[in-house]
C-alpha cells in the first residue's frame, strides 16, 4: 500500500472511527481531519480522532494520498468542491456514503481530474457525532468499493488494502448493483423502522403512554434503528430513490399477500414465510454479521 497520509472530512461516527482505527492498526499512516462544526473539531482534537485536526478542509487535504469524505451523501458535491484546489495530483478521493450511483456522479462533477473510488463501509450504530466513533467499528464488516471502469487498478488495490488494514472485508461491485442490494438490506429496513416508530408516536395519546411503557424486544430494536442520523437517512432516500422505490413496490406486494393470508386464516402461508425468514436470520449469524445472544448481545444503557 502506497497510502501514507489520509485526510478525513467529517469527524462523526464513521470519520472518527476511521481515524481511530488508522491510528491503532496502521500506525505508520498519518491522519488529518476537518469538520464543518467547530465544536466537533474541538471534541475530535480532545479525543485524538486524527493526528491533526485542521482549521480548514483545504488545509486537511494538502499532500494527502487518500481523502475520505465522511459527510451526508447530499453534501458530497459541496464538500468535494471545497477541497478541489488543495488536492495534489494522483490523490485518491473516496467516501463512506450508503448510496453510490449519485455519489460517483457528484464527485465526478466536482473533481473531474481526481482518481475517484466511491466506497461504503457497511458498519455503524445508531449513534452519531465525535464521541460515537471507536476503532473496532469495521472489524469483520464489509466495505464495498464501486470503482468506475476507468479507475486505475493500483488505486483500487491501495484503497482495498487500506480498508483491509482497518479490519474490514472488501467487496467490489458496480454502483447500480450496490444501490439495489443496500435498498434491500439497509434502506427499506430503516424506512420501515421510521414508519413503525412514527405510527407508535401517533398512537401515544390513544394508549396513554403504553406503547413506550410496554415496549417489547421487537419494538425496541425498531427504535434503535430509527434513532439513526436523520440528515444522513433523508439524503440516502433522496439519492437512492429509484432502487428504494423498486424494492418498496415489491415489499408492498408481499405485505398485501401477508395481509390476505391473515384475513383468510391461511396458517400454512404464514408458517412457510416465518420458517424461511428464520433461516435467513441464522445465515446472517453464521456469516458473523450479528450476534446470536439474547437481544443480539446488545446491552441497554
């Protein structure tokens, strides 16, 4: 790997975790960082999220071999434009966004001469901000790279080696396929969680607080997902709208079929569905992507 200096723009959960993981696992790599929020910059400096917290984005990226934009996908083009004049020739510019087709186009518009390799570490928690990051976030998690057809192989190899150095497993796919896969595995589940928790909020007056008081494990897990960064998820749904709407249409069809089975007392259909979905859950655990312990190994705080 020829990456010796990494600049991180955005020092929240993902950016902060990248900085901490780089310091812990790739100690020879220098890190700089910047965030638009001065309070975030102050706290990032206190926590040592990166080697140097800079006063401007331009300062942070000077002489960087790799720049990682850790900002909401709707802010990618503006963030990239803000550093364009300070980038050195040959720098790799990447990101951590959950939708890739829109990001690739935004970065290409802002940085037509840069080597752009979009990326998505499939890792995170419901927490956000500079206190949320931790070095182990990416260990044994997937990081998906979506390089364009003209991306230099050496640059793709370097970025892959960087993420593997942070403990991640790297997969390469085209942006359109990524966006469809993530619509199924991440975006629609978040949309469902936001919807269910919103419905429960509307019912609070009717139930006199009992929805929250008697929350069982299933609802608690939905609220955990629905606590995720609202700006980030707003931008994800707007930038990946085609894939989200395609999968949402299929989900609505399946939901209608489930509604029909319940109305008709069709227990066989319900049992077959639940058995099939339980198998999927077991496969996720076998892949090491979650924990089989009660409450998924998560402790209430």
